């Protein structure tokens, strides 16, 4: 009977409620640090004694770890046992976050953050691949992002209080503890990728596939440029630390609204129109704080619009990949490109910031990259989706 149960569990249907719920949970844990990266970088700069450039490079190192593991999963996911990968990811995240909090390991902090990123990337990649294989990827990606944002809203609000009352290292201990949660649900994940036909990529889709992956890379390169510094952009503009934290926490709820729109609307308006609106709103939101000095209300509006745009756009970008390749492999490649963009972004911003005394050039660079993503996106969309945007 045990053998029979294990075989049944190994064939866990992707669209079952336990599998989708487990996928959402491991995805939340996978992004536990990245999704609150502005607060994490602010903690490094203010409570760990690093300067803004050093903090940006630390954020980049963690994202490089995520990018590396998502790249490996994008190539080998069909040959690996997904549950074993998830267990390994938990070990890496718990150990790396735990050791990062110990004074004796501070000289290896950057390496440990990269190792934590490796574990995070495995969970993120598995989450996106599984959702991409589900019957309704637009809706399921949006629901997953909805719960990620609920987590982010809570943590953004709490981080300054944790730093002030318990110190920066306490946050790392909490992240290590949170990393254990997937152990409760890994059994509900599919053990292996489902078998699919080899001709599942849509006809004449090669150019569209390349354009879709390139769009994801450029879009998240823009995100990476500005996301790591979003907290510090607020404080540099004259907004109080707690007001920035509350603004970023509130922004998660507008992000939830964006994800809910994608979940409810799905393909009702096609994919082109929501994508171009989302990219346009991203540019507008950064323009609001481009001046460098602003009141708290301006900052809050900017980050709220930024998060709404990001989380409305993201499910549609992922669903565009899923529509081009039903094997799930293209989603894995796209997630790898996404994480590569997020890894390069903070380092690129740090280089730009090193030669300036404000965030003007960082914001301008991100706005230009968002515009470039919109241009490349045209080639990734199906003709009917492109026409829906006109």
C-alpha cells in the first residue's frame, strides 16, 4: 500500500488544490528576501554599516545565486526530482540565512547571501514552472503573486520595527525560520515534470519565444535597477524611514489590486493591452520621484503605482511564455532570464550611483529600460494580442 500511495503522490495532478496551494507557499518562501529587498538593503545600509553601493552589490550577489539556480532548473527540470530539489533548497536557505546572522561569519556575508539565493531560486523556479503547466496560468500566476504581496505587505511594515528592537541580524534568523515552512507541503508537489509532446512549441514561434524571453529580461533588468534602492530613494528624497516603510507596505496592496485584475480579467482584454498599460505606468511612477526631493504623499503614490503596474504586468508576461510552449520549459527559461535581469540590475544601479550624488541617473536608466521592454514586447505577442493594444 505504501508503494501505491507513493506512486499516486508522485503523479499529483498539477491543477489539484493541494498542489496549487503548495506551489504558492514555496513561491512565497522563495522570494522571502527579494520581495522586501528595498527594506533589506536599507537595513544593510543603516544597521549593518555598509554604504549604499556595497549594499547594492550584496543584493546583486543574492540575485546572482537566484539567477544561477533558475538557469540550471530551466535546463534540467525535466530530469530532476522536483521534491528533492525543494528539500535541498530549504537546507541551503536555512543554513545560509542562519550563518549570515552570526558575527563569526560576517567576512563571508556576500558568499552566504549567494548561497541563500541559490536555494531561493530553486523554489522560485519550481513555483513558476508548475504554475505555467497549470490549466489557467494567467489566473494562477496572479493568485500566486497576490499571496506573495500579502506576505510582502506584512514584512515591509515590520522590518523597521525588527531592526530597531532586535537588530538587523534578527531579521536573518526570522528568514531562516520561515525557510523551514516548505517542509510541510513539499509532499504535495509533483515529483517530476509531466511528459509532453516534443512539438508543443507553437508553429513559427521561435522568434516570438526569443522576444518573450528578451522582454522578461529587459523588464526585470529595469525592475532590478530601481527595486533594490526604492527604500533609499524615499529617504534620500526627504521622507522619514517609517513613512517609507508604510508606503512600501501600502504599495503591496495596490500590487495585490494589480494581481487581482490579472486574475479576474485573465485574457478578456487580450494580453497586449494590459502589458503596455503596465509598462507605461511603471515609467510614469518613476517620473514622479525623478526630481529627487518630494513629500511623503508623492513617494507613496509613486511606489503604489509602481507596484500596481509590476504585479499586473508580471502574470501576463509569464502567461505569454506559457502560451508559446506548453511543456513549461520556456517558462523556466523566462524565469531564469527574469532573475538574471534582477541580478544585474542592482549592480548596474550601484555603478551608476557610484559616480553621482542622487538617484536621478538610476531612475532615468530604469525608465529607459522599461521603454525598451515595451518595444521588444511587440515581437513576442500573438497578432491578436498586439492588435488588442491598439
